[in-house]
């Protein structure tokens, strides 16, 4: 973009106010105004001031996507975000891939683009549009597509539900059972859920006949209401929309593209059929222009609709020019490669504008060119802004060592700005960081005011001499100082150093075993507490005593079947154990199930005794109760360069809570790979060191030890903490010296492999042991670790807890914190399972190198690893290679890994040594050879080495081209491919339970007793065994029968998806009280509409069951003119009160010798509602006879508990 040679009217640019010069130049209609000095947040500040002066709207173009994201957040800080219907700032994203690449573009990016184009086409009065050079060059679908596919739905509007559903399909929405992602919809009875790309949450439309009765937004995670709407805007949800014209054009384009690469029609028949049927398939993006008759338009066509006189703001014109040149070169090269692969593609001009076309269109718009470096003659002087820099403050804070603490330079600056009448503001990413900084400054007697909203429009008018600094929640790319304008703006980075912003995401549910019922498929194994292991044969509707109800059909050995009413689902769990196909079904009435349960119980009693011995030892030796966090700790906390995720905050709170108690900590932190478990350990270690205790950090590999040493030293850099390492990468002399210093107490934190467990290692005063990836240690090492557990605080970290640890934490034997919310901008790893193909491997390596990244190639056979390196060198000779494996000489491995970290190599050919915890953000492609030979947790860990930055990561799992895979291997790869979502480690461990079977909690046996009875029952029996050995009263679980002629089920037309129905049945059966049942009813009403009478009845029956369970009664049934309650010997009723009830009732109640209470009811009242009312009255009367329990209250003595 040649902006230097273009002439522009001279404007007085000498001394004076540069902002006024810029404003006046634009008002005078100057075509091109060059400026310098607008960097970081100052760009958004200057543009926002121009908007307030009535100029704009602005089309802001940056060199790349990251710069565009930063500028958009800066503008939102100064202009506000606007509303859902009318955003202030529009962001047009570009695809990371070109249309010729093998991988499909990201769907979220496409939906974001459609949302912005919709607003532009409809003339939404936004103040700024922000995009990168690549997005500016991309041709877009014509604006007429939006005109033809816009829909507004309002409350009280008459609209046929089915007609609306058909329109949604035509607009590119996908029909799904449950709406969780943008661009999808689901129909259930009188409710239609949909997720419009124009909103950040999905919407629920409730119909009454053909009238829209209500419109509301809901949370995609919980499916509960999150706000009401009066109207809902709908735009297209795909760039390819199928109608007669686009189908015909698409088929013609596909045929032309096939002819261009001599591909016969028979080879493209499948693609042509898909287009004819209106099915979106992989690879259609490359033919997008063809669907619109090669009439895609440039963005400038949309700008004409959006605003009368938009102003172009070019941020770094040289950068933009070089990005466009690079794009042109890449398009030509990628097209040639695609044609060489005989792939269907269209020429670059159909997809993108060339740089010359962009320049011609640009020249028609008034332009502000913001140069980083201005190259021009003296007659072309730019308007020079000279805002003060805030970056030096960070250097002063980092290098300050004085009595007043590290923040003294900041406090000094704030005081001098206040004296000048300048409004000082610090922008913090979250409310938590606002609160933390507020506390730190108040400790230094600095008057602070926190604001939930953005910055004031006129900082000078908002100045208050009593307030030193204002804290605002938001984001800014970099701070600046405008003394004449009366504003000094600081970012968090200016104070605490480089930070990463969080896109706050909800943690995933922590109940994978209840959720397992949602995944129950016909043919899966289930465990019935009384009958044993059977095969689930589906949900069936049966008439019992003439009344319809849903039952689970379970098949046992010999084709015997049990039909279990859904009200008794408490008795059944999905079988989670080793390979289901090899498990024999139990025989009804046979003794084998009881025998197995008895054998497992004996085994569990032994194991529970061992557990209790460890726990008794821990209680008998009270540990060190650490002091509460102080100012130093708070400062260390604030130095964390990221924003904690909600789960991470909870895990840190849990660990600190354990540390300040006298009982030795034994906590497992299960966080996905790269989710910030290390920071939890760093906080715990810092707390221990503050209390003058030593910390040992135990890791499975030398490479990981070296990485932890770097991480700990970097994080403790500003504090007097000594961190050392013992490992085979160090010489014997160095190790000996380190151990000597440790024994003398001169080392605060010692990092090492299992070498730390050797007899010659001693600490002067060990207070905390951190174990990373415990499952990687052998049995002998684990036995040694057991002795520590009763003496010091132990913190264990893992990404995929092995089934054994999962067990203990779920059985309440071990404390557990789950970190399931992903960090900022982390994208899920795209996972492909492929046959071994040299061409695909070369393509994957070249793609990663093209975006400046690095590649792991995992080859787990040391014997042939160098041969594999030679093969790769032949495939991609331009890359730099290195080899790493566990059998390398001392020091050599660390050298290779360090060089890879420093980017001296492009491809690391390595064994699975990289599996543990390595953190190299630039490595974002991993190719795993012979993936079928890896265990599930191991594959998951290995894949987790990539995707540790904002870049999209790719994992290619290679399996042999000609060799068949074992069933287990195929299942492992299937699980891994399905769990690409972030935070899946916990689910992976649950699947690992199924595939491998769970190991025993304590012993070395990994095959597991669990296979005998299934995971859930095993965990329940373990809990009972622990209670039994503690001598605590063990009450058997009672699951009472309620047999009333009442239709109580979830109708198919109310919840059509069978898995969802099962899930709700399971939740109904698990509900403990009225409150849980009310929540469940509320959720169903919210999600599926008004409750049908059958669901109402189901809820009432479950409430009766919960009441019977509480009183430990056996059953409730009805007969002609009576209700019968079976009391049983364990009933929690006071005999005297029960007798009194019978006597007072004057024949209303009778008690039989078989311990049955018979209640007389009006024989004429046979309606279901009458029976339920009568049953509830009986239960109320029985609650009046409940045994009174005495509760021991400290300092008071026995107190009555109702």
C-alpha cells in the first residue's frame, strides 16, 4: 500500500495540539492524514475522542489477527461494548487457514464473521470495525444473502413452529438433540431452542399453539434461563446456504475444478451427491465462490451499506503492506500444492482481492495512516503524538529493593500525577485482580476507588484530589500518559509484567459418573445391586396394573430379563470396568454374584484397614499448621502473570486451607495438561518457605526436573528463595554439594527425580512434598512416598489421574481439587487418526513451519529412532532436526531439550519422554507414530504437549497402514478423538477405568478387583468397609417400592432424546429431598416447557420415595379403599407414637403382625391425584412418629435433633 508517495494537503503540524490537528484535518476532508506516536491503548483513546467529536465510523485495519484483537479491546474500553443488538465495536475475524489447506477452517471464526457482516449489511450504527489485512483481502458472500435470510422473532408473534424450523435449516443451522454450540437448533414439543451467531448465549422460544409465548436466553452449560428477550434477531449460520440456485452453481463449480486437475466424475460423485442433498461436507470451503457464481464481493461493498462516510484507520501501513504481499505469495504456492494433490480448488482471485484492487478501493476513502516508523521527505511531515510511556514503571518496580516494598515507584508516580491534576487509572482484567490491587495499595496508604464500568469520557472533569488512583475492570493493550488531556492510564502489565487475559469459561461438570447415564447405549453393561451384571436392552413403555410406566430392560445369562421401573434406577449403575466384551453376565437367582460381592468385601476390608492405618498415623502425628497468608504472600500472588481461572482459585484455596490446619495435607490436584497446576504448587511452596520450611518437588523425568527448576527460579526471581536440583543431568560432585546444602537447610526448594527418595537425601526441616504425575512412579517408589504422607504435607498433581487415584479421591479417602476451566484463549486440539502416510506427514510439518512453529514427532522405539529421523529429513529437507530419548548420555538429553526450547531445532524426533509436563508454547503440531501401541492416559498426556498457547494445535495419531489394530487400541483412539474439548482429562480417566479396569488403591495390582463388581458399586462398598472398620453404625441402603396406579414417566414427545430421558430418570431417582426435586422440575420446565401430568406424577412418586427412605420404610402400595405401608424391622419410628397414631385414628389406621400399616381411604376416590394426596397425608402422619435423635453439642451436651 503506497501511502508515502500520495500527496495530501499540508496541515499545520508544528507545535500545538496534535489531536486538534488530526480532528481538523478530517473535518476539512483531507484524503490522507499520516500520524505517528499512536501505540498501545493510545490508538483506542485517540479514535474514541474523534468519535465523540462526531467523526467516523472508523474501519481499523491491522497487520495481523492478534493486533486486531488488541485494538478491538482497546476501543471497547474507551467506547463501551454497546448492547447485543447494537455493539459499539465490530470485529471481523479471518481464517487461520487458506482455502487450499487440508484442514477445515474453524467454525467459530466463520460464525463471528457472519455476525459482523450481518450488522454491516443491516447498517447497525457501530462506531468502529476492526479487522486484519487478511480479513480485508478476503472476498465475502454478497450482502443480498443477508437480506434474503434475516428473521426477527418477537413475543406474541404468530409463527408456525415447523415453518420456523424449516427456515432455520435454509439459513444453515444444524438440527441437534441439545443446543450447546452457535449455529444449532433443537425442537421439543412447544419449545424451539436455537443459538444465533448474533448472540453470546442460545435462545429458547416457547410457543402456545402458533403464538410465541415467551423468548429467553439460556446458559448452554446448565440449560437454565439466563435472561428475557422481547425480540430475537436471526441471521445466516453458514456461508454456504443451499437452495436450487446455489446447488446448481456448486455442482458446476465442482465439475470445473475436477476437470482442471483431470479428476474423473466418478471420483467426485460423493461430493456432487452431498451438494445435491444439501449436506455440508469437508472441503467445500475451497469451492465457496462457485456457489455464488464467482460473485463474492470485497468488504468495501458492505461499507457502502454500513455508513455514509467511513474513515479508514491503517495501523502500521508497512506491516499491512507486507502482510498482503505475503498473502498473495502464499495463495499462489498453496494453489499449486493443492492442484498437485489433485484437490478441487478455485483460483485465488475468486477467494481474495489482490493488493492492487485493495489499494484502488482504499483510495476512495478518507484515511488516517498511523505509522510506527514514518518514511518520507520533509514536505510530508506527519502529525506527531507524544504521549508518555508507562512501560518503564515495570522496570523500576522489578529492580526496586527498598524498605517501602516493590510498589514504591508506582506510589511515587501516582502522587506526582495527582499533584498535576491528572486522573490516574489502572485497568485490571477481572474483578478479582481489582480487589487484589486495591488491597495492595491500601496497605501502602494509597487512596483507591474501584469502578465496575469503563473509563469516563472526560477524565479531567472526573478528577478528585482525594483519590490517588482509579481501578477499572477491562482490558488495554498498553498504558500511556496524556498530561494535557488529564489522563494517565496503566495496564496490569505495567505493574506486574506480562500477563495473559482469561476468557472466562465455566468449569465442566464434576459428576462424570452420573453423566455416564446420558451416554448409556443399548448393549452396554449395567450393574444391579441385587442381581449383578446384566446387559441394558433399552427403555420400554409397559403397563403395570393397567397404568403406563417406563422400565429399563436388563438381560441376564440364559436370556432372562429384569424389567426395572425407572423409579428404582438408584439400584443400577453403568458398568465401568475392564473390557466389557469379556465380562460374563450373571444368572438370575444364581449364587455367583453374592459370592463375588463377598470376596470383594473381604478384600476391601483388608485394604480399608491399611488405609485407616495411614490415616490414624497422620492423625497421631499432627503436622505443621502453617500461618495464614500475609502481605508478602499477597504480593507474590499478584505477580502471577495470568488471571486465575475459577477452578484454579478454588484449588489454591483448598491447598492453603489444608496447609493452615494441623492435619498433614494429602491433596490431589487433577488439572488438565497446561491448566495451571504448577502455579498451585508454586503458591504452596512459597507459603511453606515463608514459614521457614523446606519443599521437595518430585518429578518423573530429568527433562521435567530441568523445566520445573527453570519455572520455580523464574517465579521466585524477586524473592530470597534458593531453588536447586538433583538429577543425572548434574555431575555427582554437584549433586553431592546440593544434598549437603539441603541437609544444612541452605536450600529452600529441591527439585529432583526419584533420586530424592534415596537413603542419602535428608532435609533439615521438610514441610511440603510436591509430587508431579504420581502415576509415572513405580510401586517401590510409591511405598517410600507412603511414609512421607503421615509426616508432611503432600500435594500431588496429575493431568490424567490413574484410576487408582481417581478411586481414592472419589471415595473421600483423599482430598481432591479439579481444575477443569481452561486458560485464556486456549483452543481445543484438533485430533486426526490417520493411516501412516509420508505425504500427510510432510504436509503437517510444512504447515507448522510456515506459521513459525515447531513439531514433535513421537517414535517410541529407540532402536529405529535415527532411521525415522533420516526418513523425515528426506521428506522435509529444509527443517532442522534433533533426536531425544531416555537412553541418551548424561547431559546430552538436557542439551537437546534446551536447544529445542530455544528454537534451534524445528522438529524433535523423540520417544515418549516428552509425555511429562514439558511446556514449549511454540510447538503446536505433534505426530505420534504407532499411536495404537500407547495407553489412553499416556496418549492424552503426549497430545497435551501441544496447544499450550493461543495458536490452534494439531495432533496426528498415525496407525499402521496395513496392520489391523486391537479392539482396545481402536477404542483408545476413538475416545481421544471424541474428547478434544478442553478439560477432558477427568473424562479420559473415567474412560480409562472402562478400557483398562481400575487398579487397586494401594497394592501394585493394576488389573483391579473392580472388574468383579464395576466401579460405582466397588466405590460404594469401599466406603462401607471404611465405616465398618471405624466402628461407625452401618445402615444398609433402603430403596423403597412405591406401587400406585399412577402414570408416572417422561413422555417421548416431551423429551424425544432417549439419552436425555435416561439422564433425567437417573437424576430423579438420586434426588434426596423436595428441594432437589423442585430444582429438577424447574429445570425441565425451563428446558422443555410446561410439565405434562405424567412428569408431575413422577416427581410426586419420587418425593414419596425420598420420604420413605428417610424413615427407613420398605414400601407403599395401594389396594381397594386402602394404602399399605410396609414398615420392616429398621423403621425409624417411635413404637409408642405409632401406637398412639393408630388409636387416635378411630379405625383410620391398622397395624398388622407383619409390620404393615394399613390406612383406610375413600374407595370412591380412585383418581391418581386423589391417591397422591392421600399418600402424602399418610407420610405427614408418619413423620409425627419419627424417632428423636440426640446430637452431642460441644459445651452444651445432648441436644434434640429433629
